C-alpha cells in the first residue's frame, strides 16, 4: 500500500485542525513533512538572527535517517491524533 494518498490527505487535514497545535507540535509536523518530502536536512544551519528558521532546521535535522515512508506514516499518525 502506498502512503502517498493518506499523506496528501493528512496535509489537507492539517490546515483544518480543530485547534492550533502548540509550537513543539508544529515543529514536529514541519520536520516530518520536510523529511517525507526532501529526505535528510541539507545545507547550513540558519544563523542566530533567524531563530524561527533555526528551530525548524534543528527539528528537521533531529530526525535525520528516518526513511521518507516512515516520516510519511508518522505525519499521518500525528495529524490523525490531532484531529481527535
């Protein structure tokens, strides 16, 4: 079974959650999305003046090595949990 369709549905569902997730959950969602879409974090870590970019990059880099399929599944599971 391919995970692309459930992943695409979870992406759509993420825009209509009953309430806004906290910042740590948003970072996890971002990291899983980037890992599923692009693979491991690449490039340089943003500088100290870009705190948001740095937090996003760090969250993505923290899950380095997870396969795209596993990241997709974790994203689907997280959005399903957040939908309630």
